[in-house]
C-alpha cells in the first residue's frame, strides 16, 4: 500500500487555459478514492498525470515520500484499466491476463496459479483459452480488470472501467471490485461520471468541475453537507430542489413563493443573507407531519418506480420533486399535501453559491 499526494497540481496545454487548477489532495494507503464529475471536468487528465501519461505544468506528485514528477510510468508501481479494453487480439484470455507477469519473468507455475485465482474471482475460468474477439464486451472488460489485479501493484488506476457493461453486470462488478480492493489492499484511484458508482464504491471522493476541486470527503458527508450548489445538484438522484428565496427579518421567515413561507428564528434571520437559494432534497419533502406545517402544491407529474414514487409539484412555476417510498397513485392537477424536513434544508449564497446554512432547526450558521 502506498500514499499518493498531489500538491498544487496545475495542468495547461496552451499556457493560457488550465485544465486542472491547484489540485491538492492526499490519498491514504489502501483507500478507494473516486474522482467524479461531468465530462470535461479534468478527472481523466488527473488520472493520466498520476499514471505519468501527462506532464505536470506545476506542482508535485508524491508517492510515499518520493516526488515522481519525472519518473517513467513503468517505474511508478501502478496498474491502469482504461475505458477501452486495450487487449492484445492475437493472445488468449490467459495470455492477456498474464502478460505483465511474463514481463516480470515469474516462474510459469506461479504465473499460472495467479492467473487462475484472479480468473475465478472475475468469472473468467471458462474463457481462458478464448481470444478477445470471442468474448462479449462485459467479458473483455473483466479481462482488462483481471490483468490489472493480477499484477498486485500498490496503486491501481481505473478510468471508467465499467461504463461498457450492462446495468446488471455493472452493479455486480461494483461490489466485486470493492471487495477485491479491500482483500488485496492496494490503493485504488477510480474515475467515473456516474454518481451511483462514486457513492457506493468510494471511501472518499473528490467532486471536480471545470478543473477545480469542488469538495472532498466521504460520500455521505458530501451528500448531507454539500459545500455549494454544483455539488448539491450533481450528487443525488433526483437532484436537490432549488428555489430563489427572500429572508424577511421582521417576520422571521423565508419566503419561497406567494403561498410557501417557512418560519425561522430571529437570530437566524439576522445572520443569513437577505436573499438566498433554498435547497431541499426530494426525500426530505415528506408526507404531512401531524402537528407540523403542511404545505400544498399542484402535481405536474407522477412517476411510479415500483418501490418508490417521484411526484413532481409546481412551486411558483418551478418544478420540485418529492421522493416517497411505496406506490402513490396521485393524479396530475391534484393538490399534494407535504411537509418539509427543516433539519435537512440547505441555504446557499446567491452570489458565491456556497452554503451558508444547513438546517433550520440546528440554528447553526456554516462559516
């Protein structure tokens, strides 16, 4: 296991536009660390810098205690799995998996044992004699994964390795990869644009956008305490409901619409800005609470998903989504009664888009 540190990493191709800007992060030995963000945010570039496939414009990349900026990729002690399989078409599955072991000149018996072990882990035992052209896309991707795992390097880099798999196999491979990483103990740095993969696989993750790190933390910390509007809407499905709102100090309230106003403490009304962006996740627009404030809004759409229902409502000409467990057969145009879990409300600054308050009950302003 090996620690990976990035210190003020910058990357620019034309010396004008920065693809990565001042990235600083320490990835612990044996950690499953996920880089997630939309297309073009710089996550694959960051992975290629760690691999040594891209030069660093400025900053330091450190493995353990050693600066490796100028170390050749083959000397960095890494393996990498790409989105495309990069298999040798003339070699069998067994030969593809064991290619790195053969380069290391491992004894044939040891090499065969390692190949068989990792093939069994990934369900490839029956395909060892086949060529890549005789395999499905999912099977080819598993061969690429097996080739990386069998080398047992201290750092493993993966660039969207599951994107070509079908949904069922992708879900299985998520848990399998996570289990293998913990069993073998290597440091995993994993790139994905899929927030479900990021949330379910990573010990910690970095949210990237336009080359900047937006937030770093555990999946649950990021989900529950997003640092800005981008993170709040990127993580979570459906995304957080947002609404421009006004804070009325005299009435000690937050006005969301002509018909929707939420009471807050006098202290809070004086501390938070007069204009905020109100955020609430769909699952925190809850069924009416006895003794609590009940709101009403017209329904504009109902999506029955079997185990849960997504109910879209009109809040002052903006669509919000309620996420309720079970099956709810509401009709479009019907008024929905709901309550708001005030502990889970997020208030964002309208100019900086950074969070200024989490929860209307905790009475605690985020510095």
